[in-house]
C-alpha cells in the first residue's frame, strides 16, 4: 500500500503501475540511433586502420623495389637472370600492395555509404512524374554513386548475387533511388525484389520512352521561346535548360545555335545590343553573351526614365533662352488684353483707328488739345492697323 501521507509537491499525476514514463520511447529511439552511429564510426575507424596498413605495405614494397634497382645498378652486368627475377618480384609485391590499398579504400567508402541517413542531403532534386529536370537529377545521382564507388550497380549490368557485399550495397543504392524520387513515381517504377539497375532503367524509360515525340515538342518550344518580361538571368537560364533537355533526348543543340536563339528572342529594349552581337565576328560564346546582356540590363536600370529626360531637355531650352536675354512671353490678343483691364481703364481706352477721347478734350481745351488729338488719332490708327493696342 502506498503511503498516503506522502504528497507529490510537483503537481503531476504519477504514471500507473507498469506504464512507461513519458519520453521513454524518444529516449529509446535516440539510444538506438546513437548505437548505429557508433557502429558506423567503428567500421570507419577499422577501414582507416586497414587503409593505413595497406599504405605501409605499399611504402615497404616501394622501398624494396628501389633497393633492388639500386643493387642492380651497382652490380656489374653478369647475372641478368637474377636481376630479372628480383625486378619481377618487386613488381609483384607493388601490384599486390596496390590491390590491398584499393580494397581498403573501397571498404571505407562503402561503410560511409551505409551510414548515409538521407539521400536528399546529397541529391537535393526530387524527381517527379512531371519533372523537366531529369538530366540534372541523373547527373547528380551519378556523381553521388561515383563518390562512394557504387557506379557499377546502376549504369552497368554487372550482377554478383553470390557476393554478400554486392547484395548489401545494391540494397543501399535501391534505397537511395526510391528516396530521391516522389512517391507517385516510386509506385510507377518500383517492383518487389527489383534490383537497383531495374529501377534505374524504369525511371529512364519513364522520361525517355517517347524520345522522338518529346524531342519534337521540346525543339518547337526552343525555337519559339522569347524573352517577354523575363530578366536576362532567367531568360538565359531557361534557354540553357531547354538545350540540355534536348541533349538528353538525343537532339544536341550547338552553342552557335543557342547564342543565335538567345539573340533572336530578345525584346525591343535590347534591340541595339542584339544588333551589335549579330554583327560580331566570330559570334561570342554563351557566357559572354549572357554577361553582355546583363551589363546592358544594369545600365538601363541605372539610367533616368524617358519622362525625366524630356523634362530636363525642356528646362534646358528655357534656360538657354534666358541666357540670351530672357524669354519674352507671347503677347496676348488685343481683345483679351482689353477684357483683362479694369472697367475704368476700358472706358478711357481709345478705340482702334480713332482718337475719340482726345478729340473731346480738344474741343474743350482749344487748339492745343486739338493738335494732341490729331497726334493721338494718328497713333491709334496705326495701332489699330497693326491689330491691337499696346498698353
């Protein structure tokens, strides 16, 4: 009977009898992973020791061979058969040491391959049924196989089911293949008990089965592609990818054709540099064309817009006019000037072609005013004939 007087101050309900405490499963999983990691590290250390021992044997064999050559050079030419025997023995030991080193290195690489937990850390591209980057995925996967010396499990038909090492590494490559593709594609290409080579061929048939039809559509897309609103980097990358897809389909595109297609598809903003590139002899390489287009794009981005240039040009013309003595505003028509004047000034304004107001003053003031009225009349008449009065 548990002592009821003992109070659990933590506030947590103790687990029932026979139940595992919380977090026990996680701890067990971590312990299992740690044991696997330790085992892999032990195997790697053992392979390193074997490689070091093999290297020591190679060094010893090379030393023996060098000593034999020195003795042969020091002895007078007499016993040629004995010298040949010593040379053959030295070559045999050297070859044997090289084989041992290669075997040790191979064991070490295979131990590292077994320790890989996630193939997507080495092949970041996940292949799907509708993917268009099969060529990139294939090259990345082959690079990983070459890194761990496992290429004979996929590109070649070499099968050694009697070798436990070959069977073990074939399982590793098959696991990698199924982990580097999507679930839908894995259901399509995988079969129970299929080898890594069979899965590889099924994936290749999935993407290259209808090679002629795919090449026809890919070539049509390549010929009709244009830049539109794409940047120079995206535009050139799309063209390069389409060229690589055609190469994987058995229809390689030369660099000359690629460069001409890029120049052809440029939008109107790059018409000037496109004309310059077409006239260049010989035609520049793809990388140079991409760099030139990128430089032109950066230059256009830094240049002021057309509206600002137009405003600057208009302001400059006004400034130049002012420097030559100031710009004279265009005179208003006589009618508008007359309407813009106050009412009392409009009443006193003489009418065109007559000296009305001055004539009345001349009548009241005598001959002097009449003379002024005649001058004013002639002045008003001349202004009326020219089309308006000047205030």
